[in-house]
């Protein structure tokens, strides 16, 4: 599938057939998703962009309906629901916007060393444009920024292509094009400079001088400024009848020895930031690829920086007072002089202080400084950057650091891990993801002929996912392919710090092993930050501020300091902050978490933290459990889903520790969550592990766990004998309990009877044995029991009218409670009954409502079941096309 948005929206399927997408809002939805292929677009952002100031009631449902319509309109399109929004699962190169950005960035990189290749690449990029960018949504508010950005990138690509052609000696043929561009952009100095060079190459030097004078007048009249030093130098050369100055730039950037994989979009975005911000800081954890991205972005800026691009390497510097001196040495100013672009020395002897000399030297220069590896000298680096930026208006800085510099005017670009393929990706899918391409590229360098095949794609994907898509870790792993198979390597990552050690001998010491990468960050932390960092490793799925403070407080971590310490760890790239509807969550990359767990064990805190973590999340589950049968169930389900990994890690931790009481309690409180969110098979597995532990008491918690486990086993079609045994055990324990008991225990008898019928439908069951729960004071219990009784009556082929009455009475109760699963299950039951009478349209309406409700609950299994029934109703109504569409959507 191919999506084109550089002009009117055009969608082509796998057969290269154009697919019409009707409706302005549907096209806008597809464009919004396609602007970020492979990334989750938040629901709130989609709603705001699609409806602007006219957001409808039930906007989330309206968006779901629009997504479903998009799937029907564009067969095969993979729009996947995610907890925070929707994701278009599509190779970024299948979207012309991303392809243009990649080709434009590559062409700019080729410009310096291979202008002929740059011309071809840039022409290919520009040929993708068929009209105005995002033409279908040009008037929408959300489109303003991307349209402006794309128009600027297009003009920059045109300039780069013209620059390449000028270097190839074909400037005379460019005059007409450049004259038109200058008319459109009369204040854009690089275009005027290119026009002057083209006129000179065409034998029209006088016209070149006129172009300069016209620009100088426009700048003076409209901006009150003079032409840049670069343009003045060009003008001077033309006045002297000298050849137009070569555009070779000054730099100390070294040629790279390896390919630059998977960062085309980031390269384009960072390049845009360098154009709009005077200080851009690339942040991220060690090994994320900050330096390489900064260097490649800086290399692409060589054509726009008359006084060069300079890499100031701060990693070897241990004293903050040496930052300015290191920059002086980089620029050749150790002897108090800068050799200017025109060849003459610029004296700076009047200022003895290194920073003062540096500022004096750069005061009138147009250059880009790359301050690399600032984190261990962050205060000193920030002071130097601030002083330069305030005193040198034409200097731009890109910094790399594991934490921001934290000064006014700083723009941050978090360097994120490379995107990861799905766990079950086939080779063709996997190699579309940058993490896999990087692994394959580096593995091929040490084992010629290596390729990702069907035999090893699973192992390669596991490696990339286990390493969080971190470039350095992937490169260290790929180096091991020389001596290990991908399967052996994937299996060995349980001890990743021992395995991943074979980095380049010429790399910085802290980049030669995975442990050294994290050690470097660890040594920069305060005592409180270290304590919190190691304790947070107990969280499997990230933590909120509340959870972190409750579980991790103690010693150097005071409860009231939780938020400041979390923020400090985010700033230092040891935590990732994710902002969502439920608030901010703080998550560790798996490599950082594995390191933290080692430190936790060294500190002797592992068992205490496991217990504190389990207690917190089991209390959360206990608080949520009764609310899951009431109107607020979605709120509580979302809270539990956000901590799904933590909850399961707590259960597994309790099982591993032999803590029967805690594990059994957790199964009872989490059982209905597992049921409602469709984690029934996994819940049954955890219930089995908890109930098999020795010890514990036959109390209400065990009875609830037995009943819930039996229900989960029954639904997931596992061992029915085990389900019967658990129901029997729950009933035995319940009979001995006094006082109020858990609602589920009051349904044990009906549930066991349903199981008997499931095993042997010929066995007679006394229907009146189901009557006691019908008068239960809890309306949910009474309604559920009534539904069970109705099913029992239908199973024996009798009392259809009474069964239908039971369904309707239960439905009314569930609606009053606002309990979506009860409503949906009862509607589905009613649909089966009315369909038996031939009322297919009524059944279809009931199933449609049931599907909408279980979609809110996000129960995939029930959605599939109900959609299959709905498709059958449409088929029986004679609407086969609609039936097929429903099945396809299932």
C-alpha cells in the first residue's frame, strides 16, 4: 500500500490500484495517521484535529466509528487501536512525505562529497510533489505546522539541488529558475547567492552585481540589516573578476566508517530545528545514538554555515573549567587567533579569559558548534553555551547530553530508540524496521552474507526488542554474530551485561561494553537518585508518582521528594516519562531496569521492595474489584490496565517467593479484571500457580480465588475437571464462612450447575435450585443469577417466555447499574432467543449494541464472538455484503 499526500490525497493498494477515500473527515483521519506511520497518535489529538471547535458528544465513539469506516473504505489498511490512541502500521517509506524527508536528508548529506549523486537523489525527492502539501486539509488548524515545515523542506531541497548543479558546472542553465525563486523569496540570501553564481557562470557578471545590490536594498528597507559575510565575500570576488568562491566549508567532522541506519525522519526534524532554534539539545540514554545523529545533522548544515561546523568533544574533559578551552582548541584558537575564512587572523588577545576569547572570536561568525557529551559537565557546558548565544547572534549550537542544559531558548529533541517490529513479524516485515536493519547491517559486517531469514527472524526480533531498539546495544549484539547464532544470542540476553562487551577498540571506554554505558550514567547520580533508580527497577510496567512514592520511600528517598527525584532521573535519561489521560507514568528501558535490579540486589533491598510493590498493587486491585461491577468500571479497568504488567509481576513474584496468602488474595481480586479485559487464559494460568502453592488457609480469599479460577478455566476451555474441583472447593469453604461473603461466592452453586450442563446436557438439573441468588441484596448478583436461570431453561428447551422475561429483567438492572458487560452479555442472550423466532433484524440491533459495549471494555474475544453472530444475522437477512464486512472487521 502507498499513501501520497504531497498533493491531493492518493491511496494505492497492493495491486497499485487507486482507492477512493470519500469524505473530508475520513481523508483528514487518514492524513493524521499517515503523518506518523508506525507511531501512536493520541485519541485527544485526533479528536481535536478532526472536529476542532465542534467536538460531538461521545467523541471517542465517533472516532471509533470513523476508524471502522476507514478500514472498510481502504481494505487491508492496518489501523490498530492502542491504549492511548490509534496507530497506522505501515512502512514509513510507503508514505510519500516520509520518503521525501528521507531522500532530501540523504541528498543533503551527499552534496559535499558527491554532487552528481545528490542531484539524482534530490530530483527523486522533489518529483514526489504533485501539488501543495496536504492539499485535502490545507485549511485545517492541525495542518498549518506540517504544511509550513514541508514547504520549507521542499525549498531547502530545491536549494540543495541547485547547489549540487552549480558545483557540477551547469550554473548557466539555472538562471531562469533562480530568478523565479528569488521573486517568490526575495529576502532569502542563499537563493540570491546562488543566482549571482549562476549569472556569473552564464557570462553575466554585471547582472550578478545588480542582484546583490537589489538584495542589499531590500534587506536595508525591510529588515534594517546588511547582507551576510558569505554574500559579501561573493560580491567582492565578483567585483575583482575572480572566480566565484568555492563553497567548501570549514569543519573538523570526520568521515564515518559505518552507514547511518534508520534515522532519516529524525535527521530531517533535527535539521529543521537547527534552522529555527539557536540551541538544540539532543537528549537520551547512553547508546541511543545522540552523537551520530548530531554529527549527521551538522554535516548536512555545512552548506548553510559560512564559518564552518565544529565538533567540540567533551567526553575526555573532566573539569568544567576546561569546556571553553576545549572549544578554543577545536577552533584553532589555542594561540589566541582564529584563522578566518578569508585567511587573515582575528586577534583576541585583549581578553585573557578562555570563554571571553572564545566569545570575541565568534562574535561576528556564522557557524555551528556541536557540544558533544555534556552530561558530566552540564552546568559548565550550559554556562558556555548561554554566554556564546547571548554575545554571538549568528552562532548556533547543537548539544548532546543525557540531560538538558536547562537554559533559556533551549529546544529539546529526545533521541528515542529505533522502532521495533511486532514480536511475530516475518522477514519482509521485520526488515522494514530500523532496529532490525541496523542489526542486519552490523551483523553483515562481521559475518559476510548474513541476512534476516525465516529461520532466524524470530531470534533477531527478540534481540532487538529485548534491547529496546537501542543502537549501541544492537551493534554490540550484532558483533557477537561472528561467534554465535541469533538464537544463541537471544537466549544469552538474560545476562546481557556479561554478553555485550565487544565494542570497537577505538570507541570511548564507556561505549565498549553495555555495562560501561550504564555505569557512566549511574556515577553521575546523587545518593537519593541512585536509591530511587534501583528501587524503581521492581516496577515491570512503569510507575506513577503515587506508586513510586509508596513503594520506594525510605532512607535517602523521602516520600515528599518523589516527584523531584523522578524528574531528575527523566532529565538524566534513566527514566522515560509518558503523559496520558491517566497522568504521567515513568518507565525504564529494559537494559536500565536490568542494571537497576543488579544494584537492588547489591543493596540487599530486593525482597523488601518486592513485598512493598506487591502490597501496593494488590491493594489497588482490591479497591478496584467491587467497582468493576458498577458504572465506573471503565475508569477502574483503565487504571488496572495501565498497571497490567505490574499486577502480573506482583502475582508471579508472590508465587516465586512462596507467599501463598498474597498470591491467592491477588487471584481473587484480579479475577474479574481478567475476565472483563479478556486476559482469561493468562488469568487461569496464574490462578493455577497461586492455588497450587503449599500453605495458606481455607478462608474467604481462597474460596473467591477458587471460584474465579474455575470461571476463567471454564471460559478459556482448559481443564474442566480442574474447574469442577475448584467450584467444589469454593462451595465447601463458603459453607463454613459466617457473615457477609464476596458476591461471587453467592453464585457458586449456579455456576457449578452450568458446568454440569456443559459436561452432560442430558443430566436433569432442578431449576429451582437457582432461585436463592435471585433475591440477593446485591442487584448485580440477582441480575446475573437470573440470566443463568434463563440460560438453563433454554438449554432444556422449555419455558422460553419465562427465560425471555428473565433476560429483560436482568437487562433493566444492568442498565440501571451501568454495567457494560452484563448489558452486552444479556443483549447477546436475547439476540439468540429472538433470532430463534426469526426476528433477525431485532437480533442484529441487539448484537450491534452489545459489540459497542464490549468494544468499550476492550474484550477482543467477546467482540469476535458477537460479530460472528451479527454477520450471521445479516446473512439471514439477505445482506451478504454487510455480513462479509462484519466478518472482515472481526
